[in-house]
C-alpha cells in the first residue's frame, strides 16, 4: 500500500450518497460542458468514474478518480 500525494479538497470527494460535480474546462471549449457524474457505491469512500465531456468531444478532458 502506498500513499498518493493528491492535493485536492477532500470535501469534494466525500461520499454522502452523491458525488460532488467536478467540472474541468475542455481544451477546445465551445461554450458548454456536459458533466456526467456517477454515484458512489457506498459511503466508505468509493468514487466511480467522473467524466467531463463538452458538446464537441474533440479535445475534452477525462478524469478518473478512484478512492
């Protein structure tokens, strides 16, 4: 087991039934970002995949957070 040095606000990753929305701007921003957020499995700190997509899927960022 190793510890990752991740400098995020851990309040954003708290599982209290729902995940908070994390929005990253796409590199090629066309004005809107579609945010897809999956619920936590349970409240013990398992976050599912958080995927940020904009209307034009070209040059968008993708985030996968596993806790």
